[in-house]
C-alpha cells in the first residue's frame, strides 16, 4: 500500500506520540530522576570507599553526580522562572483590579471625583522627588489604589 506524501505513515505517528509522552513524563519526573542520579552514585561511592577503596568507581560516579547536579540546577531554575512569571502576572492583575475599582469609585462619587488618581500621582511624584527606587514607587501606586 502506497501512501501519498501528505499522509503520515503509522510509524511516524507512533514515534511522535512516544516522543510526546516521554517528554511529558520527563518534565513531570525530572527532579526525582535528577536526585536519584545524584544520591545513588554517591551512596555507591561511599560503599566502595569504605570496603574496597579503589579509584575506578570514582571515575564513573563523578561525571554522573556532576550531571545530576546540573539537571537539578536546570530544573530548579526553570521552575523558578515559571513561578516568577506567575507572580508577576498576578501582581499585574491585582494592580489592574485595584485601578478598575478606583475608577468605578471615581465614576460613582461626583464629590471626590478623581481623588484616588490624584493621590496616586502625588505619591508617585513625591517618591521621584525623594529618589525612591522603582519598587518603592510601585508600592506607593498600589497603596494609594486601595484607598
């Protein structure tokens, strides 16, 4: 049976499916596998060093332990980046929510119209005059959005 070039053959579909499932499994278990690659060789090295004291096991175990340490580092950094981006997104969402509430309050109350926005502008300018850091000025903006 001949397939046209547009139709994928069964083996390529199976290979792609297997590759995707292995990638998902690796992403899910990377930290545990990395720690296992670190702890098991070190335990074996301690066992050999106390009983036989040859140099040969260290030649095999050292690269494995270094590789496991690298995998742990890479996994930790990638998870930290993901968590940092989630925190930044939540912070932006919180600020947008506070701004929307302040705008709704300003629109409803005609006596103190734009009072919250003016407080935010004054606080920001005072922070710039006092040469505060960007984080501190951002905190001032957030603080006066809650009023």
